């Protein structure tokens, strides 16, 4: 599939096919914008709908963002135990209760490599 950046056309071609298809865009819009260019690899997200918050775990803290504006509006610092091996202690899990009044945070060492949860 080839999509033109300036044009509103897409060309689709399958292997062993005698022709190709040309598609046109029906509407022109760009709904993707960059609001934060930080690296969020291995971070855990959690949305609190009742408070309109988005929480993202970093290494030793939970950063809170407003769901509407995506501006940082707070932070929860997590005191981690000192590690004596090469794997650092970090926030490895975050969960809310069903009524969204309680927040559970698990910290420890992430010893499983390359596994998606």
C-alpha cells in the first residue's frame, strides 16, 4: 500500500494481481498532534473517569494528567527499596477499585524481559 502525503490518494497492490486499486480519502482531517514527546516505554497507564485523570507510572512516581487537556496536574512520589542488583526497583503495577476511590500500586523488580501484559 502506498499513501501519498500531500495527495488524498492511496494505491493498493497485491502480489500476483494483474491490476491495482486506487482509493481516495473522503474527508481531510488530521486528528493526531504531539502533546508530550517523553518516552513512556515500560510505563503503566490508568484512567480515572470520575476525576477526569490519566495516570502514568514512571520509574518511581505516578504522574497525573488531565484527560481533557493532557496537561500535567499532579504527581505521587513512590519510595522504593534500595536495590542491590542490576535490575532497578520500579512501579510494576497500578490498579483502581471499582468505585474509583482506592488506588493500588505495586513496586518491585521487573524480571520478565520482553513480555507484554
